[in-house]
């Protein structure tokens, strides 16, 4: 006999993604025109639609218009109407407030006086700005930007624009309501088959701890029936993080190497060669030096953790041994890796524990 009570239902909202995401944009900007235009300052509005081109890069199509004050009583103001495209690159922690830079091109129609001087010209823009953290629960962000715009109209005009833009739909946070269900308790007779306990396998090598003679095998290594590494092999460590463009391990990178330390201490007969690899971004010689330095940094961390230096060696191969396509961000991330070339002693050298 058993007593059963229906549980309360619960749900957890999905955490929103951060970085470059599709959004619509609407903004206002102030124009400080080139002196050659013979106008005062002006105001304009812009509308945009953006798509991600990578984890930190956006492409944004813009429609805009602006009025430039001539400063002459009773005279007609000058007007701009245009369409363009910006490439926006984000920096820092994109889930919080962070800076960005942009480059843009497009076409603009200049409506001036006299009408015979009206014309359509091309323009190019460079800019910098600051993008806010997401507005919690609203799916909105705002950004401030300053850009210089070179308009080829007439003899060429260099205008300065400062503006504020609202991004709509940058992050959408769904609120999931939690419904609590209360059910009266009732007594029912239950015949329940109790499943056999799942064997504990702490290092996930397929050999239960109860008969695992090497319970700290590094993830991804092939083991024998005793749970020990007995054959030469290469294990990929994809999550070893370094500081940008440096051979300095981050805190996360050092944490990912702790299981390797336990593995080497668990099997003292193991000899290890650390291999470093990079993607193809940067020069060949630079990538080779960086991969060598990073492999050496991993080996130095292991010796600092108590592993005999005689058991370790390191080598770097730069971008010469890719395991994925360097034309994609995902492929380049897979190619930036550390590998462990495991060399083992004969089976007889392993003393029973």
C-alpha cells in the first residue's frame, strides 16, 4: 500500500540568448553638417532591420531622412532621404552594456535650393557607440552612436551624426506561469517494480567504479576492461580557454585541466605530449608560435600540479592540422583546441592496486 499525492507543476523560463540577434530599430539623430553645405544643424529619423552575421557581428539595413535648417527666414530647408547598410561589430560582454563599432555605405537624395542642384549621391560612414544591457522582460535595448558620414554630393561633404536608437526584439524573454495543482490525497494499492540501481561510473568511461582500477580516466579516452588506458591514442580537449591572443590559461581553462591532473596521478606510467592547434585567422608564423606557447602553458600547469616534467612534452602545429572547415565560426572554434597524445607503458608495468 502506498500514499500518492499529485505534485505541483513547475516550469523554468528559458534563459535568453545574448550577442548579435535579429531586431528592428527606430532612432533619432542630430546632424552637424559640413560647412560647405551652408546650413545650420538638423534633425533626422532612421528605421532599420538587422540580422546576425556571427556571434558578435550584425548587418543592418537603414532607411533615414533628415531636415537641415538653412537659417534664412522664409527660405526652404534642405532635406536628405536615404537607404544604406551598416556592418556592426560588438565588443566586450554582449549580455551587458558594451561598446560597438560600425562601417556603412549607401545612397542619399539631397533636396536643396535651387531644385536644379538636387541629386542622388553615395555615402560612406564610420562610427562608434554604446549598446545597453537588455531591458528585462521587454525584449528591448537602446544604443548611443556617433558617426562620421562622407557624402559625395557636389564637391563632397563630411557630416557628423549623433543619435539614439531603440532596438526592438533584441532579446525576447518569455515568462512561464507556474500553475499549482492541489489534489486531495487518496490511498491506492500500487504494485511497483523497483529497477536495479544504476552502477556508479564517476569518470564515464563505461566501467563501473566497483571494478574500475583507474577511476579518474580523462574524458574521451579509450579504456580496457579494467577501466585503464592501455593504448596509445589522441584525446581532444576542446574547452581549454586562454586569454585572447595570449598563451595564458583562464580560470575556466585551468579548471578544465584538473581532470587531466587526476588522470596522470591515477596512471603514473602514462607519458603525455600536449599538442596545440589554432584556426587560420592570422599569419602562419604567428599561429605556429601561439600554438607552441599554449601547449607549453598546459604542460607547465600540469607540472605545477605535481606531475613529473619527465612525463610531459609539448608541441604546436598552428593552423596546419584543421579538424573542421575554417570558413565557419563553428569550424574555427573546433580548430582552436588542445590535444593530448597519450603514450602508455606495457601492461605489465601497471602494479595492481
